C-alpha cells in the first residue's frame, strides 16, 4: 500500500499539490471533520 500510494502521490504531486482524486474526498472529509 505504501509503495503504491507513494508512486501515485508522486505523480499527483507534480500535477497538483493535493493527494490523488480517490483518497482526496475521503481524506479531506476526515481531516475537515
């Protein structure tokens, strides 16, 4: 999981400062609440 997330995060990081689109809403919601 960490390996997969790392690769995805790296690619996403270059495109946008936010995490991938999948965990974006889930993580954002949890962080916000």
